[in-house]
C-alpha cells in the first residue's frame, strides 16, 4: 500500500468512521453497513490564526429576510418556502424515472427566461440526451448553459469562472474528486463532493440543486450526513405508472417542512395541479359501500382524499389485513376499537384498505374516515355522496379534536359537499358555510348512527 494511505471503514447510513470492521455501527446502531475505503492521510490542513476569528454578540447581528428567486412554478415555490434562496444547497431525491430531472429542467427554463444565469451539470446524460428532453419542454434562452462532466475539481473551476446564479448537479453519486481514492458514489466521494458544493454555495452565493439517488427503501443513497449538510431536502414521490407526482420537503432551513406540491406528468413535462383535491376525487364511484371522503392537512393546504374499504368474510382461520397508503398498524388498532366499543365482530373478516389515487396519508384526522369506511363495507351500506368527515379516534372510541377545522370545511364546501361529520368539540366558534350541515359527534357510536 502507498505510504500515507490507510484503509478505513465507513458506515453507509451515518458516515461513522472506524479503523476496523464491526458488524453494528456504534453511532446509528445499523447492522452490516460498514464498507472499506482507502483514505489519503497526506492532505494538508491550513490553520488560521486565532486573531482572524471574530466573535459577534447575538444582539449585534442584524437580521434580514433572505431575497428569493421566483421560479414561476407555484407548487415548487410553496415547498421551498417562497422561492429559491441564493447560497442555498438543495437535495432532490426520488425513484428512477419519477421526474426529478424534468422538474429541475423546467425550473432552469423558467429561471433562464428571467435572465438568470443557469448552469446544468450532468454526469449521467450527454448533451444530446439533455437537448432531446429539453425540446419537449419548450424553447430555452441563452442564459441556460450545459456541462457534461464528473470531475468535481474541473466543475469547481468552471463555476468559479462563470459565476452562475443557479447550478444543477445531476447527480451527486456520479461526481468524484481525484484526491479521494474511492469509486464515485462511495461514502467518501459523496461526502467530499457535498462539502465542496456547500462551500461553493456559501462563498459564491450560488443556489445549487443536487440530485440524489435513492435506495430500495426510498431514502437518499449514501451516508445520512449528506442530508444533514444540505439546507433543504426534497423528495419527489408518486407511482411512476400514474400521472400525478408529489413534491415534499423533509428538511427546509428556509421554510416549512409540511407543505407539498402536486404535479401531473404529461407529454410536455410536469404540469402544476392547483386544486389537488378535485384531481384526487376524480373517478369516485357512486352509491358504492366502503367509500368516503376525508379531509387531511398537508401543511397549510387542505387535501380531500377518498378512503376505500373492502370487508368480507375470511375463508381461513387467520383473516387477512391489507393497507395501502395508510399505516397498517393503525388499521388494526381502529378495527380493535370497533370490536371493543361498538360490538362489531370483525375477527373473522378480511379487510382491505386503500387510499384512492396512490396517496399516502398519516394524519390522525383520517381515523374517523377509516372507521366509517370499514363499517360501510361491513354492512354493505353506501355513504351519502355529499358527506365528508374528519376526526381522530381514541382507544376508548372517542372522537378527538383536530386543528384547522375551518380550512377543512371551506375546502369541502368549495367542492360541493353538503354534510360534514366532525368532532363535537370542534364546532365551537367556527363559521359554518351557507348550505353546509355540520354534525358533531363525541364517539364512534354516534358517528355510526348518522350513517
């Protein structure tokens, strides 16, 4: 082995460094995640003088709102917190073929049309491939420039020379530095590349978007330290065989992490969906048992989704439970509540729960909708077409309060719903829309009597 180089083991999950292989990472407790890499120990470190370090008092620091760049894509602006912050480092992850590159290419087109200098760097596609995809989106201005390169040292030189306002890196797993003796996509290369890009973004005031590959579990590939280093982490979700896509922020230093953006994939690229509730309810069956609409909140946006349930007698000793788009354990818990507090015998029934449209919901406010959909299918009794519900269900069968009640009711009224079942405690001091019948319930049994 060359002098000055050592073999070091890195954890692929958290980036923990160890001089020897261990089965379980001491930092994140993950098993079989340590990989061996060669590290060059001869890299020099420049020590700054202690007199160069300046300490400031918190009260002396002047706070100012950051100036943002408008992407003219409202759904993207919503997720980012109002626009692109100069000097920010944004990580975009998602399954292959979901539309990450298309979204970023459309963003580059919108920014270049505003005379904002954009540099699109690709390590996976050639210039001709990018051009073919860009032709489907539209005509780009001369402010849009392309570079196909994977050597991060050369990329750094180009960025420092041209000084663009926005840079897109597609993808971080293809970038490498020559002084790091490991393959592109390894823990060392990903961590070093992200560190270089972060320093460029902060020093030059450049907004940098980085595309990250994902694992089979759906998380960004590479060490978790990658997500800690960037300012914003965006996930592009959805079924690649369906037309809709959801952009969600799981980390955002410049905005909320509760907002989502909804897009539809079409021939010319991604199209914004300004009213996702109407889009999600398209094709809802009429007079069908086991179907009800609930209102869930994604940040400040109310979203109406359809819950479908199919309950039938089991032919085996152990009934089957299946949940798509909702927590499986939550479904079992609510079915146990129905057996204990309502007296509905579901121990010998198969239950299949689905959120129509492939949506994934986790808010407890959908509990009441799950319960009503299960009972509707079990009794084979359809729920009124103009009825909506929301509320959290406790273990004693009580219906507990939820937040942002008026926004939920207003969204339902806008889409033509006339009845709403909600927690009785939430009916205090709310403005009822004209023509909307509100029915407050204290427990699940009262809700079932309304049906």
